[in-house]
């Protein structure tokens, strides 16, 4: 496999530890069942709505991981994004109102 095709994969693998640390910084993350219950009970917006909110600010980034976590007594989506440049970043979206926050 040519080196240019490996580069994004290596960058993503190298940053998975950073994503895990960012999720830990946000407190505990919910299980899939807890996430489903929160959306079904209308306590949070859906992941689709969170990504739609994100697109206003980060149009050309691909979501490679999404988690619903507790942060300071509220719920946030922690989204790991892969930009066109190959840079991996974490952003948060308030799970109640869809407000975007750059960085962990």
C-alpha cells in the first residue's frame, strides 16, 4: 500500500489515545442503551441533530467517533473529527440545545 494512503490511517490510530483522554475529561460516557433512553425520553437531541449542528461550523470534517458523555452535570456529544488535512480533533455539542464547542 502506498505511503500516502497509510498516512491518514496512521494519524487516526496515533490520535485514538487522545480521543480516549478527551472522553475521560468529559466524565463518564453513556452506554448505547443509556444513549437510546436519553433520546427517547427527549432529554437529549439525537446524534443526527448534533451532527447537523456541527455542520454549521465544520463543513469539511468527517465524524469518525461519537460518544454521549456527562460533563459538569450535563450531557454532551463528544465528536472525534477527521479534517481534510488529516488532523484529528475532538469537539463537543451540547446534547440538550445543540450548541457547538471547539476542543475538549
